[in-house]
C-alpha cells in the first residue's frame, strides 16, 4: 500500500489502540472491527484483527491503512471464532512497515497473538537476551519482544507465563494477548497507558467481557464500561466470565496526564472523568488565568473545541467556527503536487473571513509542539482580516520528549525549548499567548501529580533510568533496530 501523506498537524502523534473480547457464538471479528473504528484516532498507520475458536488455531489479518481500508465484508467473514483481539497503530519511532503491523502472531511453545500500546525502555536488553537464546524475530517492534517472551515460556498457562514475564518488562504497556483458550489483558505496574474493562450483555441474559484502550470502544458495540484495569493487573476473559490477578506492583502510579488533554476521545471516561467535561474545565481555567479584551472565541478544530466552549462560557464571549475543517484529508494516499504542498495547512483548514475579519480573536487549541501548524494558523487568520490573535493553549508548554509511547519530537524541535512564552508568541506572530498551568490541568481533571506522569511538561520521568535507557537505544539502533509501538 502506498505511503500516506504526512499529517498536517504538528502536534503529538497518537500511539496505539488495543481491544480484546471473549464472546462465544458472537460475531467477534465484527465487534472488534467496530471497536477499532472507535479507537481509530489512536493510530492510523495500520490495523489488524486476530480471532480464534477455542482450541482451534489463530487467524489474523493486518495491513497498513485505516480500519475501513484494511477490512471489508469478505475479510471479516473469514475471521471466525469465540474470541478476538485488535490493534490500530501509530509507530512512535522507526518505519511503518507491514511486518510491524499488529496483532503479532507467534507459534513457539504456545501459539498466541498480541497487541500492544506503549514503549519498553529495556527493549534492547530483552531483545539481546532472546536473540542469544536463538529466538527469531520477524518484525522490528518491541511489541514482538513481549510476544516472544510469552510464546517461548515453558509455563503451562499463559497467565503463569505472564506472571513471570510482566515484572521483567520496564516501561509503558497496555496489552492484550490471545491464546487458543483465552484473552488476557494486562497493564504495566505504573499504569502509564490506559486500559478499560467492559461487559457486553447478550439477548439470552448471559454476559461477555472485553477490554479496550478507551471506553468509547464499548459504547459503539453496546457494551457497558465497568472499570479501569488496574496498574499491574491481569484480567483473563474466558467462557466463565473474567478473573483478575495483580501480578506486579509499584509504589508509584503514573498515568499519562496527556491522555486527558489530547489523546483520548472526548466521550471516553478516564479516572472517573468524562474527558469532554474535563477539557471544558480547562478552557474555563484558561480564561481565569489569562483574560484578554476580545470579541470572539474560535477553536482550532477539532482538538480545541471543548476547551473553547469552556473558555467562551467563562468569558461571556460568543463562540463561532473561524475555520472549516476538511475531515477527509487526515489520511490520503494521493500525494499533492509541489504547488499544492506550498498551501500546506489549507488542505485541512480553511478560514472564514466573514467570521474573523475585524475581530479580536481568542484562538483555543490543546497543545503546541513544533509550532509549524500554529504559525500557519495565525498567518491565515491575519490574511483573513483578524484584528488581533490571542492564543490560549489548554496544556502547559511541551519541553521534553515522551519515552512511554508518544511521539513528541526531540527537545531541539520543540518551540518551547529554551524560549520564554513571550518569545514563542513573537515566533508564532500572535498578539498574546498563554499556556494552561500544570496546576490548572490537575484542577480541571480532579487528579493529583503523585499518581500521574507529566514528564513532557516537567522533564520528571517517573521510571528510573528512562533517559539513560533511551540513550542506549539510540546508540545501538544501527546494530539492533527496534521500533516502539
């Protein structure tokens, strides 16, 4: 499949989404398809589904592209079984090749399929150990390291293998694994990446259980959100329901605060909070922290919509659509010519002069990383006649890379690196700029820093040795190529 056009948004890249279900006599492949459709925002490079009839082998289809491009009626009908797992992928480093699409299927001491969201910071060490034992690899993904550790383990049950393997994994991982007997979901001891448990009630009164990166995947298939999978917890889905076991513990929980701000869908629930509500609160606090004389509030669609509504409500200002968004340009396989490429962002956003001309604008977005997109947005609004452009960002300045499953560029590429807010505003061409304070983020979410990771803002990584491990990764990449997913 041809390579996609580079995304015109220069914000953080979504990581991956995972899903798993055990539902005998149900169309599990179709349920997985729609769940992945709901999780499409978490990864647009590849998609895959694996299914298995109990005791009867594993079938998998995976390819580069969106969920709707990879699967059709014919492929879905070929995936039969009592259980299924699925994956949508954005590779946080390295190439986007078919071999790195998931679910990964291995047939060693046991046959299994695995789908993973996160990064292992000790991938190089584990990969070297497995290669030293003669274990072959077909991909360059650290996800296959987890699959190989489980597939080559001599424990009779995958749960027992996982209880031994999980404490050896360092980093972020919310993962689903499927054998010929069960589906197992598990989460790293720090709870860096999300994983939720849901229940699907059948017409005959029985219930099936599923896990997903976000609760919005349950809504689309008619399942009910039960709770989050706990950090270090393993949940096994079988024909008897589900059973739970804590297999690794940590004295420091560190759920990614950026999930609340950016990654997860607004209709998902995390930490007891519906994100649409939390993001509106961020807008309210933005206005409290930095009011300005203005006429109109506009969001950068769609990421800035909830915070813009909250800010406009708090300010008592009207809100309108200053941009029309082309919702079909995010993923295309038609390369624009050089003349069109110069127009860049206009492929995605088109300003409305009739709305913005002569107006003092408060422009709301959720984050700025490199600043390329924001700079073009300000310029387009100026060209459309805006009198003033005041940027309000519902996240603190991003100054540090994420090593736990999110692609945020390098420090040197980040516009906030080594610059004051005033210098950034001048660089972007804005009349004023205010980032939401870190305290404001936690107030909006109703959470504590002690249980979350905010390293992209503060540089305080919750896992010891994170930057050292990734430095070693970079040094050895030429000899030991791995990509993280």
